[in-house]
């Protein structure tokens, strides 16, 4: 038997004990009263008193409610699991160009990034995910975790750098943070493989040459570089960080960034992205809204349903107690309805007698 109480057991005892005390005291009091009356030569009848069985019934109701709140169960339920013994690091561009509007027509590129990350989460169930974003600097937004919901939430609230504070960015600025993250993962879990997915447009706006990701290659067992954007480019809205413009990734409202009196356009640099893919030892893919990402197989075995084993569950039993409790409460309700009906009948009879 396994108990999973909805509240701390001591708190449940404190809640139920006063009610039990009152009911038990009433039962004992009535029992003693009936014994004293039976010793009299002519014991009085108590036709209008509460039935003898009612108070034990009420005690049973309280006890059933107490046990039900303890949520008893028995082991034996099983569920199958699917797990991927892989650590996946996502490196996402968070510069102003990530909201350039040339995804699926005129949607921000960030919309495509979020959709592709969701596809990766679905493809590698049970994997651990880390999220690194980069603009003027790199930031580890989410350390390795199996919580895919936290990963998607981090992407939903991610905001590009503020336009007025932008001083140019490098597409390789996350190289050191990526290498450190992969190195730490390799040391803590050497048996797990590691994958890297890079999301960006390859647009180098810093005056220096892009840093190399070569130092991370020895830790990478698979992944891909995903490129977003078009050769024609897309306009970019100004980002303020207030959540009311392109920083939300919605691509609606606000003002566009201008260059020499015309809307500035961000274009994809696929050569730069292919260079990053070569440095990491992974494939490059140009992403568009009308195609699904081609995701590689996990480099280590993905445990399937047959070999993953079964995770013990608990078969809940509280519903049986709930049914019994409903039945007992129905008896109380029926008796209360009968008494109300009888009292109304007596009141009507008294009224008719007074009118005569």
C-alpha cells in the first residue's frame, strides 16, 4: 500500500480529529443514555429521536473522507519510456537581424527558429538541452536540462538586443561558451554523446573576423547549422526591449531600422554559415517555412519502448472510497429530504387546524 496524501498527514489528522471527537462523544452519550433507560420499569419511547444507526454512519463518512485524502494506492501500474542519451546544445542568434521579416513571406526569422527548436525537442525525447544566445556577447540562458518546457519558455521570452545599444556583433562570439558547455558536459557525463545546433543568418556586423568554433569540434558528435533569411533580405523592426515591438518576435507594430533614408535589410550569408558547419563538423541547412528540418539520428542509441523497461506507477484507490462516500452522503441527503417534507406536512396540518 502506498499513500500520497493531498496534505500533510498531521494536518489531515488535525482537520478530522475534532469532527471524530464530536461524533464519538455523541455515540457514547446515546449508548449510556439508552442503557440507563432500559433499567427503568417503563422506559419512555423516543419516536422523534435520531435513529441509532445515524451517528455511526456519520463516523464512517468522516473516516472515509480521511482515508480518501491520504490517496491510497498499490504498486503495479506501468508506463513505458523513450529516452535519448544525448546532450544537445542550441546556439541561437539574438541580434536584431533574427527578427528580420523574410520567414514565410513577412514573418520574423525568430518564428522559424522556435518552430525548428520544437521539432528538435520532438525528435530527441529524453535528451538534455542547453540554450546559448549571442549578440554583442554570448549568454548561457539555460544549462543542460531535460525540461523541454523550460527550453521553449526561454525561447518564447527571448528578446533581441536593443537596437539603440547595438554596436555590431560577431557570428562566432559564442565559440568559447559553447566549448566550455560541451567540455563540462563531457566531464560530468562521458558516456553521453553531444549534439550542437546553430541557428543564425551568418551576417557579420562586427569589424573583426568571426571567431572559429574549431575548439568545440572534438566534443561534437552530431547536429546541424540552420540558416535563416533570403538573398533579398528582410526589413528589421527596431527593438526596445519593452515587449511592444519586434522584440516579441511578432513582427507587427513599431518602427523599422533605417539605413541612408530607407529601411535596412538583413540578408543571409550562407558562406559564413557553411564555414561554421565545417568548423563544428556538422551539416548546413538553409531553412524555409515550407520544408521540415532534416534532423540527424542521435549519435548514441535511442532507447526504444521495448528496451527502455517499465517505470513503476501507482494504481489509485481513492476513487473507490469516493464512491462509498457518495453513497453514504446520499443516505444522509435522503433522510434530510424526508424530514423536511415531514415538517412541511406538519406545518400545513397545523395551519389548517388553526383556521377551523
